């Protein structure tokens, strides 16, 4: 027993001694991962520690106010804004934080890239009628609560081996999208999708700045205006510029887009085309009523940018022209309205006020008929001049036309004359219209990446109903307009957008 105790105690002493000596030995420290600059893809990229992937964070904070509008993305051309009365906001404010995340990794197939851009936005609300027919008026405020707001996912895509998969700017659009020189969102005359559209695209690079792309992209959300079943037209809808029931069927085919671009030191030239499937629902309330056959529309656009102008360093001209048939969104981009009801004064005896009514569609039909495609065409352009490193001014303009064929006019005018008692009858009925915008913007950048701007835009609705014509509109409680006789007349609106933006 004594021998056993001695052996156990001896072993313990030896173990403690060995441990003490081991504790005195130097231990290799774990390597510290440092954030390193990644110079492969330009300024602002860093390696994600422990990987060969580079990342860049960016974004902006924006504060802005729009005057003489009930929304910041367009002018006073519809709803309570177009009513020009006490229900609309004379100003609208917005605050936004935008965040984008760009990651890139070099692979044997080229750069693997992911990109995300999202915006947290707070916009002041607006008033709208509750639709009550009570003697006393009643309104509802549409604003969100304190700490409310919206989250917008603008871009979320993967790029690999020439493919772009996810939500990105349409391959149809020019690099400046809807903004040849402006901040104002309501310009026609070019393809849009500034907030991105889901797509599957392939882009080939041929060198010398020449690229080409083909794409299949989502159509219902971004690239469809209205498919009007005029047999479903209502007096209430006609009074807002809706010439029928919007009879869009489910998404049957994506829009197909092709683009060729030449990008050089002098500027840029781009040609793009798109095919758009007009897939209507049913003539009536159920599938037994039948439906019109699908009809493909199309759009084509030419865009040109000229740089290095003799007027000053950094001065630029951007312009585009577009023609569509059955694909109107590629002219009247997705931030614009598709029905117009703008009110104003009148000097016509017996008329309560004047109104400009107009509606935009991809196609129209009546029960038992085929679709009649709507034709549009338009242009836009802008010139930006830099006075010095701190100040610049842009002037811009856009114009677009909407034209219905004879058959479509017959459908629309039959409903319009009967529903709104057009005084000039079918002979004075013409649903065609033009829409134009001209504007000027001045920007001041006192320090790098901080810009203050003021953008003044004048919008014009040129309707084609016979001069002196009147319509009888029903009571419209939502915009507080009485049932009365109104003169059909061209309308216009002046909007001022003031913005402060810090980009980082």
C-alpha cells in the first residue's frame, strides 16, 4: 500500500512539473486578419477578410420637397393632384436612405459580381376623399404613422460569365434611363425601369467599346400599361381617363429585348428593340365568355450621348427617340401615370370648370373582337453645362404622342359619347393625345458628394377632343368634384422639386 501511494504521488508531481514547464514555452499566436484595399475594381473596394472577394459599400441620404404636386415622381395630372383643389398637397416631402452592396470575385470565367441596392423611404401622405355621399364632406389622410415608411428593393442581381440574373435596369434603357439632365421623374420619350426589372440577360463584349445584349424580362409589373376591354367601361372610369376595364391576363411570356451599344470617349450610341406579348383576360365575368387572341407588340429606341463639348469641361448632351406599337411602357416609362384627369378654369358659358381627359393603353378591344394595338412615339433630351466645379445647369425636354387606330377610336368613342354625353358627338371625339415636359435644373455642390438642386418642370397635356366640347361628369366624391358640365380643354402644370443629397 505504501508503495502504491508513493507511485501515485510521484506521478502527480511529475505531471504538474511538466505542465508548468509547458506553460513557460512560447505559443504561436493566431494570425490577425486585416482589411486590405482591393485595387482590381476601382476605388472603394476592400477584401472581405479571409476571402478573395472584394466588397464596396455605397449609398446616399436624400431630403427633398416637391411643390405643386401630390407626389414626388410625377406632376399634378391625375387623382386629387389633378383636381387642383383643397384635397391635394401643395407640397410633398420625402427623406430617403439608400444602401448598395457590390461584391466581386475573380474566377476563371471572369468576374463574379453580386449587386444590391435598397432604399428606406419616408414620404409625407396625402388627402383623399372617402367616397361618402353625405352632406358634410369627409376625407382620409393616407400618411403612415410615426417611424413608418417603405422599403424599396431597386436592384438585386448576379453577374457571371456575361449573364445578368435578377433585378436590374432593363437592357432596353439608355444609361441615363429617364434623366437626360433632370431630377424630375415624369419624362416620357424613353424606356424606363430606373428601379430595376427582373430579367435573365446575356451581354457580349466585342472590344473597342462595343457591346450587345439579349434579355428576357418581366413584363406585367413594369412593362404593361392597360389592356382595355371597352365593353367594361364605366362612367366613373371614363371620368378619370380610363377607357375600359383593365383586362390584363396572367403573365404568359416575358418581354424579349435586344440591344447594341457603342461607348467611346466622344460619347455613346445605343439601339434597342423589345417585343411585348399582350395577353388579355376574358370578355366577361368567367372563362365561358371567351377572350381575344394574344397580340405581340414591339418597341424600338435610339439613344445618343455626346461628351467633351466645346462649351465646357464635363458638358453633356443626352437624347433618345422611341416608337412603340402595343408596348407603350417603353415610351411612357413606369414612373408615369396611364390615365390623365387634369382640371382647370374655363370661360365657356354653362361649364363648371375645364378638364383634360386622356388615357394610355397597350391595346383595346370589345367583347367578341380582337385586340387593337396602340401606337406611341416620343423623344427626350437634355443638355448639362458646368459653370465651374461647384455649379451646373441642365435644360431638358420630352414629348410623346399616343395614337389609336380607327377601330379602337370607334370602340372608345362609342363609350365616351354615351357615358359622358360628349357635346360634339362622335364627330368631335378623338382619344389621341400628346404629352410634353420642359424644365431647367441648377445644382450646387459646395463640397464633394454633397449636392443641392432645384428642378423646375412644366408639363403639358394636349388632348384632341373638338374645341369647345363639353362632357357631363358624375359626382366624384374621392376628389370632391361635383356632377356637372365640364369643358374639355388642354391642361398644364408647373412643378418645383428641391433636393439635398449626400452621396457616400
